[in-house]
C-alpha cells in the first residue's frame, strides 16, 4: 500500500494535535508537521488553505481535513483505503480537548 503524502498543522501542546500525531504514528505514516504556535506564519498559511481558524488541520494527498481529531483522521484514512485496520493502540486519547496545562504551556511559548 502506497503511503499518503501528509502535512499536519498542529499546536505544540494540544489534546487534538496529540491525537493526530498518535494516529500517524500508529500507522507509521511519515508527515510534515507545521507547528502553528511556534510559527504564526504557519497558522496564517493553515487559515488560508482551510478557510477557517481551527486546528488541527491535516492535508492528506491534497485533501484538506479542517478542524479534525485523531479519531476522525483515522476514520477518514480507513474509509479511503489509505491505511488498513490495525490492532495497535495509542498512548493518548484520539479525541480530547486541550488541558488547562496545555493551554498554559502554549501561552508561555508565545512570549
């Protein structure tokens, strides 16, 4: 099975971003990560490409998946036949909001 080309616009610390990372790791998929917290220009790029400001956003083979959880990403890739079913588990939830600690950590990175 040919691996898809993936670009992921993620936050440095984020429950949903960690879910996306976990799914990509679960299926051993290479991807380009664009951290929208450490680089505000990448956030602008994501917003222009997705047409909205929410993250994570993941481009899979030229298809933009905006404001997506790891759970939704996995479902999309399974439905499209981009990955096969896997018994591997992840060490983080695939559909979880950012914790207060993650929000605080991101605020500290901006200043």
